[in-house]
């Protein structure tokens, strides 16, 4: 969910266009059009703002890095950075290592 996505900040997000696919027990992936300069968050439950996956600060590059669950840890409270150029990107989230890549 976010202004880097076609659905914007509207929650719930459009399914299946903004739904990750599980590729193994800890990794999920989505290929999605992203707009330039926007931001986004990963929601574990579509339609619910209670919890989210986010990055620790705005210095985490749009191409990937570490992320975390906001839960009781306010460290992860920054939106993911969208790409500098609009296009279709593949986001891979590894929930075992708490890392993501955007290609």
C-alpha cells in the first residue's frame, strides 16, 4: 500500500494485483508497477492498518536492505522508498533475514 502503487494509500489494497506470492517458507515476491518517488508499506493483513512492515529510516535505499515489523518496536516506522524511475519492479521480501530487494 502506498503512493508508489496503483492503489495508493487506499486500504484494503486491490487483490490480486497487490498481493505477494509465497515462493518458499520465508520468502514472498511480487512484480508490481511502481511510480517514481513514491513510498509504500507492506501490510500483513489487507484492510488493517494495525501492523505493518517498514524500514528503520529514510536512508535505506529503494533497491533493498533491512526491514522489520512495527509490533512493539518503534524502530521500524518509516515507509519504504519507491524507485527513482517508474516501471514494473519485482519486490522480494525475506522474512527469515528481514531483508528485501527491489529489481
